[in-house]
């Protein structure tokens, strides 16, 4: 972004690096909504899953709401690709497999996998640098888990 963008306040909201928790939440939110729809049930599932993770242990309900408001604001202002790329660039190497696993779990949870979701998961493991072997193992385990 140029000097005039900064001065005029038109600089991208996503230009500032996201912290690890924000980046993780973006990956999960974008994966869950990769079919173009995010239901209230899915949003509640995301909150429930994230609140059980060590990464989000200090995030009380109000902080989680502010986190989602921030993510949605960036999404509306800068678009999906900018938000996703900022999250991918900000997500530590150690959290990438976990992000793919949680995203896969939430995408496959409803038992219906739209073509957009399949494509997104395929693109996601590659974008995050997760090996195809690990990605396949994660998908297989999640499918087994969801049979019960």
C-alpha cells in the first residue's frame, strides 16, 4: 500500500499481520464457509471447538465475538483472498497441520461435502504446506471419527 492509502485510511485492514489465534480462526472460518454459507450452528461449532484449544484459552466469550467481528470486517473490506493470504502468512508452521485438521473436521461434520468444500480442502492443505500424506491421514481419521 502506498503513502496516500495510509494517509487516506484506505490501507488494507489485513496488511497488519494477524496473530496466531486470529490466523487460525480465519483458516477455520473460511474453511467452514467454503461452500458459501455459514449457518448459526456452524458458527457455534467453530466457537465451541476453538474455545477448547490451548491457543484460545484466554479468549472469553466477548473476546471471541470481537475476534469474529474483526475477521468479518476484514473479509468485507478486503475480500476473501486478502484475508486468507494474511492468515496463511501469519500462521506458524507448528499450527498448520492442526489448522488443517480442525478445518477438515468442521467441513466434514455435517456429512455432506459440497464440491466447493472438497476443492477448498484440497487447496488448503497445499496452501498451508501440509504434505499430501499427512493431509490424507487427517481426512481418513476425521471420516472414521464422523462415522460414529
